[in-house]
C-alpha cells in the first residue's frame, strides 16, 4: 500500500472565499503568510514535498483550522500502489 501526504489547501481556500464572499488571490495569501507566491501555487496544486512546520502553522491560523483539516494521508490500496 502506497501512502502519500496530501493537503486540502484548495478546499479550505474555496470555503474561505465563500465565507467572505470574495475572491482571494495567491498574492494576498503569500503576503498574509509571509511566503513566496510560488509556494502558494504548489500548495494549490497539491504539489508540496516538504511540509515546513512554520508554514503549516501559519496556514492553520489563516484558515482557522487544525493540522488534520489541512493535511491528510492518501492511501492507495490498489495492486499498483503496493
């Protein structure tokens, strides 16, 4: 069974945009979190390979969520995933 750490960044962003009734740009997120815009893009595409705790903590604060709401383990139970 293959396991991969994934994120729900895009889902949380969509929910935040709905709550605030506005579009939130990658630039705004990068500035709010104090990270590079390309880092925001990687999180949006779920293409993060290094999960740095200060960034994860800031994202949890930004989205008002727990780590388990942001990150999860995706398990591949198929024969190809073994």
